[in-house]
């Protein structure tokens, strides 16, 4: 069949197993064995990609900028959370750190865990 129980060691293997996984997930209505394969191969693919394609953690300012862009917001749209537009600007430039109230407000506004701002 298509089972793997060993770590993925090459880009070719990763592409193959990712393709098989995609086909199974898109097909849906999986048997128990197929469901187990999806779980195992997902873990193996994730381990390979974590090692070979690490994602650099963004600074709090980078995270805010990304969330603003994804939601088509401008600095003025966050002024209520920060108190003033100038405070938003300082945080985005990295000259002022986020405080607990900022993080709470941003977390609520964007529906994300407060942990993304650390």
C-alpha cells in the first residue's frame, strides 16, 4: 500500500507523502486504516518540514503588521487598543514594547492567542 513508519529523509519522499495525504484528505470518508495513515504521515511530514523549513518567529511588531495587512487595517484602526495613533506607530517601529493591556486588546480584536505577541 502507501504506508510509511520511518522518518522522511528527502524532499522527494516529502512530496510523495504529501501528495498521498492530500488525495486521501480530499477524498474523505476514510477507513480506520486510512485514518491512521493520515495521522502518522501528518506527523512525519510535519517533523521533516519543521527540520528543513523552520519558521522564524516574528517580533510582536511584525505579527501586528501581518494581522493588520490580513484584515486591511491601518494604524488608526488600532488606536482604541493603544490609546493613540502615535502609540500604535511607536509599537510598530519597535520603540515601545507591548504592555498587558495592548496584548489583551490585540488578542481580542484579532481572535488569536496572546502568546502570538511574545
